[in-house]
C-alpha cells in the first residue's frame, strides 16, 4: 500500500512538469507571435518612407520652418513635456504656400500627435524616426497630397 501512494505522487509530479512545460511553450509562442506582428513591423515601417523619399524629385524642394511646439506628453502625472521645432521639406513653392496657409490645421495636427505620445513612446532613436514618419503622413493629409518630403527636427527636448 505504501508503494501505491508514492507511485501516484510521482505521476502527479510528472503531470505538473508536463503542464508547466506546455504553458511555457505556449507563452513563448505567443511572445514570438507578438514580436513578429507588432514590434518587428514597426522597425520596417520606417523603410517604405525612405523608399518613397528617393522617388520624389527634390530639385525644386523648399524648406518651411514651423514655430516651436511645447506640448504636455501623455503621462499619468502630466509632468513631462516635449519642445519641438520642425523644418518641413516640401516638393515645391506651391506646396510651401499651401502648408503656410494651413498653419492652424498644421499646428493642431502636430499638437494632437505629440500630446498622444508618452515619454516611453519617444525615448528611443527608432521611436523618433517613427515620429518623423507620422508627422510626414499627417502633414500630407492636411495638404491633400504627397507634397511633404521630409521633416527635420531642429530642436527636440523631452523632459
């Protein structure tokens, strides 16, 4: 009788190890899937923008300087902010005039984008490059076409 009790304890111990191994494999597989789906694609998102930039003829391009932005970041305590000054490269003089004429819409779009970011969202170099791409996309939406070629950060302070 003593042997039967110890044998059932050995089987239940083995079953616990098998279950833990299966859970560990499932978590590892889920982590790998999340990495390849969300994080790996975010690094590749910067590449299409660079390819598109090479296709645009920049011989007539102009640079428009936007006024500085001072925006609170989306942090729980509300104590972090970003100060950002941008130079926007546009395809031609007409695009520059359109961008300047849409000044209120441009400031609104940039402020809304920056205020939706947290310090963690902007801390790494990769995230700053993604922010540049997001700004180009937003500004192109305002102008109505792909006239914004690049965005240059001339001043960037995150505190």
